[in-house]
C-alpha cells in the first residue's frame, strides 16, 4: 500500500517533525483530541490514574516522526500513559528521528520500539497481538486503502480496537483541507495531501465491516486555523476520528 | 492525578518543628487570604490545620482618605459572608507543611539548600544537547527534572537564569509591620485602611485584642518609625489614623457637596463611616520593615520552567492581593499539569505551560495595574487627583452594584 513518492516526501520533511511552530504544528496539537480518544476508549473511567493504558500493546501505524507515540520532543503520550507502543513507519528517516527523540526520555524509551516497514509486510507472528492499532493521519496517504485496512485489522486481537483519524473525501475537504490549508493558510506543507487518495467514510466503514470490525464511535474534528487547536464537531465532512472494535467470538 | 510523580521541594531555610499550639505572641507577618485561597487550602486539608491554630475573619473593610472625608466600606449584607481571613505567615506555612508530611512518599523537602546555578534546556526542541532541566546545589549535588517550578521570590534566580524580561520599579517605600494591642476588647473583624500622603496605613484584625499593622510609608519615614521608642511609635500610629493635617480644603468642600447631592438623589453616601480602634500598645519585637516594589515578569514559563508567586509578580501590599495571586497561580498550574498528565504529555512541555501563562497573566496583570494605580493616585497631593479620587471613592461607595462588582472580584481573585 506504500506509495514510494509519499514516503520520500515525508522523509524529506522529517527534520521538521519536531518543530512545534513549523509545518506539522497542527499535528502536534491534534494530540489533545486523539490521546483522550484512545485513552477513554481503552480505559474508560480510568483517566484519573496515572497509567491507565498499563499492560496494553499498541501499534502506531505511520508514526512519522513519532508525534503520536511521541507527543513532542522527548515525550510520548501513549507510552507515558503506560502502554507499550510500537511505532511503524515506512520511512527510515522518520524512524530514526522518532528513535532519537524517544532515547531522550527513559520513561518513553522503556515503553516504545520502532519498526521500519510497511504495515502489510509485518510478519504473521504479529497478527492478532495488538490490543489496539492506531492509524492517525495516514489512511489519506496510502495507495491501496483496502489492503491497508485489512492489514491493520489483522494485527488487532479479537475484542481489540482500531483508531483511525483521517480526512473524508468530500468537496469540502477538497477545497478546505487541501487547497485552502496548503495554499492560503499554509498550515499544512504544500503537496502534503492528494485528494484523490482520500477515502470516503462509508467506504472505510464497509472495509472495516468486511474485516470483522464494528464501528463504536465516529466524530468529526475541526481545526481552528488561527490557534491551531482541534475540537470535536458533529460535521464529518472534513477531518474525522473513528473507533472500531474487532468481533470477539466469546463475548 | 499526580500519583507516580515525585516532587522535590528545595527550601533555603532550616527545617522547622511543627507547631503544637499557636505562638504565644501574635507574629507581625500576616496574609489576608481570600475566600478562593481558602478553598484551595481546604482542598488538601491545610485549612483545617489553620482552623486548629488561629485566624481572624474580616467581615467589613473600610478604606478612607486623609485629604477629605471620602470613604468606602465593603461588607456583605448583614456581615454574613467573610471578605478575607487574616492568618499569620508562620501558621500558613505550618499548615501546609503538616499536609506535606502526609504525602511524604511523593513529596520530599530538602532544607538548608542553596542553589548555585540552573542549567536549562535550549528552547529549540530539535537540539539534542540537553534535555532535562538541571539544578546545581552549593553542596555539589546535581539534580535533574522535567519541570522546574520557580517559587523563589521576587529576586528569582531561576527567572534571571532563564533570561525572562521583567518590568519593575521601586516605590521608595517601606512596609512597616507590627502586632499592636487595641484599646477596648470588641468584636474585632473590620479591616481599616487609611490613605495618607506618604502611603496607606492598615490595621487588620487578629483577635479581639490584637491587630496587625501594615504601614506603607516613605523609606525615610519608615526608617524613623522603626527606630522610635514604643510609646512614640504607638502615638505615631494613632496620629496617622486620626490626623487632619493632610486635609485638602478643595477636596473636602467638594466631598461634602457631593455627599449632600448623593443624599439628595436618595443614594447613601457616607453615613456608615465608623472609627477605627485606638492603638494602646505594641507587642515586643514584632516591629519590622521591608521595601516595597512592583515586578512583572513578561513570561511566566519557559522550556521546562514555570514561575509562580512573587517570582512572577510582586505587588504593593495595599490591597492584600500578593499572596492570593500566588495561590491562584498554584491552583491554575496544578490544573494544567493534571490535564497534561492525563493526556500523557511531558510535564515540562511548553504547550500546557503556555496555557498557564496566558490564563494567569490575564488575571494578574489587571490586578497589578489597579493596585499600582491606587498607590500612585493616593500618593498624590495634586488637587485635581485628590478631587478625582475623593469623588470616585464616594460614588463607588454610594452605588452598591459597582461596589458588589469590586467585592466579588476581590473575593474571586485567585
């Protein structure tokens, strides 16, 4: 499912992953939305404990510079919440950056490891071993959504979860998320998104169903372009977050 | 929420023995705690310790001018709610330290510490050179931490090391404090403050027989006051509260006219003026003085650092807001850090620290400016200014909604 052009494109931007005010600034701030989403879904009502995700095995697909498994330089929200996190990215450069930053923080170092590989090439031994797979802001970059989704779902344990954040394929996203965000507001690097690759939500949901997943939650998220803060919205025509769980034969 | 996090407190002074009972003599360094501060202290049990020792609630506050008879009185209806609580500093500290002992597994205190230097990580998150904040102690020890909280006072070394810009000035005033004995035993729950040309003088209730004096005056006059024999000092206090020498005839006349005007339209101008108690004595060796200044740090946070209390802002004591602003910082920072932890953020990450800074500066700066403006306005004997403040004070006093607004703000200021 890997598009080599896309891998190179983001590899080149790799040094900028950690610059909070730079081109990936909006991705950093998205953690305020997606970390609580993952935390509250996997450990409901437990947010008062320091390590609510303790003992859970998570895979961060397309981890990039590790923003999600590494919120900012030297911090790793999911790992810090107790999960053992594997960051997966097809770009060796991204993986190196992510490793470098994880190495700074002992708390994070012990709980994270990184693999440089496309998701569909992970060995069969890893199938059904993850409590949750997180694919954040990656689906819109893959060339074959069908293979990508089924590979991700394969890795989830029965009863486990998948979390996806992405961009819907609508006229609104074509104009606002691609044209306006890249050319006018410049909050996303130019050429970062190719609208043709976006996956419509209904297509995603049927792909998930085919792979034995049930959607638990689907919410729109919106970005305030001025302070780069994300918030929840009922409108899913642009950015959205989805949580689905895998059918568990015994439950 | 902070379970699993370890906190080290560096204290410059020696370890103190816990108080079994309040000190025999009322100490002269006190704070006027706002109801918001009381709520914070209650939230972790320290207020109970204060109650077990001693404190005095303030039900009414009367502020008046020496240039005219204009005055303003603050109180809730029927004196039902407390405006503030006067508590001795040593009792506040003791109350908090007692609570710290109950969480010894998470908070440890190092006494007699001298910080020699701080080494702070570079602002650029891409820089790989150094990543945690480092504290070098004078005994050679080096400590590393994710977040350094600077509560090191208005001369903050941490603030200086972080090269945080400050705006500050000296008022060329000295705050003279003492524990005084008041004439007749009474229900002592009124805070009195009179603005003299040289600065405000205040009497805060401590007990039926004792009050705390806070007299802000010119440095020269302050030094004299500290030297005076007891009897003369007591006379000076009483004179300051009663003197008519500062009267400005224009303002006085205007005030009286305005008063009859207010009464004419049915607004109660100045009817409820009360007289402060006479001071009859002073407790031995409670007299002290400290210089007054204003300091505003343009930033409260930096990479892995946050400033709280006087390290971030220092105000004139005339409104008794300094300590409450500081406790307000604590409330806000604790909330931001809890959020950060529950989202798996690094405690020292700049994002949530920035939120703390924005929220607090929005609160603190207007208070600081108001307090500073008051001290300047009342420091003047220039007739138009005297006139403006005289009539302004009278008008505010007569208009209860405006007054309520001020009072609610003072009570909520945290």
